[in-house]
C-alpha cells in the first residue's frame, strides 16, 4: 500500500464503511475501502483510507457523522 494513504476509519460492517466513504466523496475527498474481513469466519475489519493530505478534514467529518 502506498505510504501516502492513511487509515482513518475501521468497522466490522461494510454498509457503515460505504456510508462514510460516500460522505467523504460528497465532500470531495477520495477514499478507499480495504475489506480485511474473513469471508468464512466473519472476523476482521473493513478499513477506510484517504490520502495523507486529507486526514484532518476526513477525521472531522467522521467525528461529525459519529456524533449525530
């Protein structure tokens, strides 16, 4: 993985990662989902990554999302 990408969000629910990704996209931030969840045993996380230049802004948006 590129050193320019930073993990900013992690969840065990794919739908939640998709919601956060779409919220970031709506705010002109490109985000990438990496699904590390095991398909058979159903453990692991889905992680969301953004470019390091967008980390602070992304975290603020995610905090607003979580506090609503």
